[in-house]
C-alpha cells in the first residue's frame, strides 16, 4: 500500500480529469468512481498513473491549483516528451523550462531524463550549457540541450 497519496481537488471535473490522465500513461487505471447515491454526481475518484495512486475530489470552487505544486514526469525519449506535451497542453497553457498547466489547471513538468544527466555532468561547462539552453525553452528538446 502506498503510504503517501496525491489528493487532487477539482471543482466538478474529477471524473473527466481521472479518465484523461489515465488515457495518457500506459501503466494506468481507474480504481473507482464514487457517486453521491446510486445515480448522483461524482464525489471522488481513485486512479493510478504508472503505479502511483491519486485521489480526485469534486470539492467545488473553493480551492484551485497553483504552480506551487506540480507533477514531474521523467520522460525517457523525445517522443514521450512530445506526446505528453501536446496532449497536456491541449486546452491548457504552455510555460517555461518544461512546465505546463493542463486544461484542469494542474501544473506538470514534462522533463526528459537526459536533462538531469546533462545538468549533473562532471564537466561544469556541459551542465552550464544545458542549463542555459533549458532556460530558453518551453517544451524541452533533447537535441537542443546537447
């Protein structure tokens, strides 16, 4: 059992967000859609993305997401970066340095693992060059980092 679970507060889009997020990642599934009464509105959801459990709550408009919290996705190829970036940005908003906000207002960091390798390179010139390149990007492009 996962000890710490991310809990996401939505106005009234928990079911839509759950289904959308699950559609983006291969190793994902909806665990539950909980309704108020047999045919009532969705109250909460539970889902897994790449083995991590998340809860969604339709809590109303009291709280909204901010970029102070984001979901970091470690991508292993440019194709994965491109696919997630395109799908998550649709209806959302692109930002800088691999960050974006999806159509539900949730912030994501779509980051190729190669960026971490370059930023942690033993040669300070390599890490500096990678950092300077990243700071100029919205979506991270691996070949432009190198």
